[in-house]
């Protein structure tokens, strides 16, 4: 059985991964600006194998509202274009034979509000994952108490530390939410 510091360290690591996953999710949510994160993980059917776009092409932002995708294999242009059209991002790729340009349109007020709701949903899912990690650690502490490895006071102190850790990560997620909502609502 693990010790309290080992359990807290493992919990910290798992919660950090939850925050990182949330950050990746939020990066893929479209705002009024062009960002490579918007399209880099889109799967493209490359010779029958679903491959992330960032493994097939360079993605650059020459202007604030323009993405340029330049596949390393020119044969993949059509596949990249199909992959982009299949997404629900509402992006229209312009293929000129060697590169694909995507103009990022200005978001409507209704679409912005929809995206803010989506951000809230993603953050709430991340909160749930952090709480699940906390629950697993609490169960470990209770097992240690039943196994007479810890006293009730030690378990209470460990749970207080665990709660502070959880609150810290929930706070980080909430600040990511505020940043993204501000970014989405920016005209």
C-alpha cells in the first residue's frame, strides 16, 4: 500500500494531466482568430490511415484570420481538404494546388454564446475527472485507515491536503474557462 505522500503525489500527477487535457480541448475550440491548434488534430484519411493533420503538413498563420496548410506530400492535398470539410468547425478550405488557405470568418453573437456554453461543458467534464481522481485517493486513505496504517487524525489531515490540492486544480480550470470565454466573446 502506498504512503500518504506517494498517494498525494500520484493524485497531483493525475490532476495535472486533467488540466493539460482541458487546455488541449479548449485550444481546439474556435475563436475569431486563426490558430494552428484549431486544425492540428483533425484526422485526415492518408492512404487509408487516419492521421492527425499536424503529422502531414505545416500549419501557419500569416494573418490574424487566415490559416495556411502546406502538406509535405502534394498527393495528400485532396485528402486534407476532405478531412477539413468533414469537421464541424464550419471552415471552408481553399485549395490552390499546392497549399490550402482557410479564412476564419468573424463569429456571430449567437455562435459565440454557443461556444461559451461548449467551453463551460468542457470545463465541467474536467472538474468531474478531477473529482474522480480525488475520490480514488480518498478511498486509498480509508483503506489505509481500515488496515491500521493510519489513524483517524492522519486520514483527516491527508483528506484536507487532498481537498486543497483539488481546489487548486479546480481553480486553474476555472481561470482557463474565464480566459477562453473572454477570447471567444472578443469581437
